[in-house]
C-alpha cells in the first residue's frame, strides 16, 4: 500500500511458478532463476537467499547515505554478510536475520553508528522492524 504523497521510484516485478521448487523471472528478463528447496540438491536458490541478497545490497546503499551524513568515507572493501533463517515453531513459520557488517579502516564506534543509522534508513530494515528478530553486528 502506498500513501498518496509517496513517490514510487521503482517497482520490481517477478512471476514465480512452482513455489520453492519452481522458477522466478522478472518482467524485464534480467532475473531468471531456478528455485530449489533448501537442503536439496539441484540448481537454483531459495527465497531466504534471495531476501538476504536484496537486503544486504539495499543496506549498503543505506550505509552510504548514513556515512555521507556523518562525513565518513566508506572503504571499497565494505561488506555485509546477511543470514536469513527460516524458523518453525508453535505458531508456524517465521524468519529471523543477522546482518554482519565489515567496515575495514573505520573506527568500530563510528562504523556501529553508521550501521544503526542505516538500519533506520533501509527499506528492508523498515519492512522487517517489529516483524522478525534482527541482529546487527560490526566486525
């Protein structure tokens, strides 16, 4: 749902068939990937890996904005290791995530502040806030 004053910058469109053992393809053909259930052999990936990749890439963009606002230059070696867990409990299925950020050459306290700022800016972080358990760390 969008709010009337929101400006849509981009809409990603995919069509998935076959669920976790199927395929996903974007409307522009740039993404065309086989899906394979976790724990099974075969080509392809799974929704948790795709979510981790999208979130970590977006998070790095949010870090760039946060660092710029603080007057800090991020290193070319900046990396985000995202882990997305699929959980099963008494209430059914859920997700949990960990974002482990490596910011070589930046003081730990400064890097941590940038990560915390980025977590407030990143649309993926906003979408998950209060919905899943998320742990942030700086290496």
